[in-house]
């Protein structure tokens, strides 16, 4: 089954989740390879789709363990952006089917 035969909601979800996964890989690679306390990775975070969830988990940090957001942010980001992009793909498919 190639890309052209996929439904629009699945295409949108794969694109949204894939872009988020690439940014997560870039950001965490930057974090692990640079010195702690540096600001070199912040521009990558500000343009990535991880930012809303990083802010959310930063606000929840007093109630959660310190390492837990570091594990949950990538998972929640990928799933949330997959769902949001799938919904957009569903709308595109619905609009295209009416034409």
C-alpha cells in the first residue's frame, strides 16, 4: 500500500507525528551532546512542535517527579500532533470528497 492510497487522515497523522518525532530526535540529541546549563538548544525548542507540551509539563513539574516530564513530553507530543494532524487530514479528505 503506497502513500497515494492512504486515506487523508492517515497521511496527516503520519506527517504530524513524523515531524514531531524528527524535532524530538534533534532536540534530545542537542541536549545530550552539549554542556548542561547552555542555551544553544533553545532555538530548536522554540521552533519545534514540542514547545506547548514542554510548557505544560514545566507548569506541572512541582506535582510530578523531575525525570517524568523528560519521558512524557515526547510521547504526549507525538500522540497529540498525530491526532491533530489526523483531524486536519480528515477535514481535507471530507472537503475533497465533496468536489
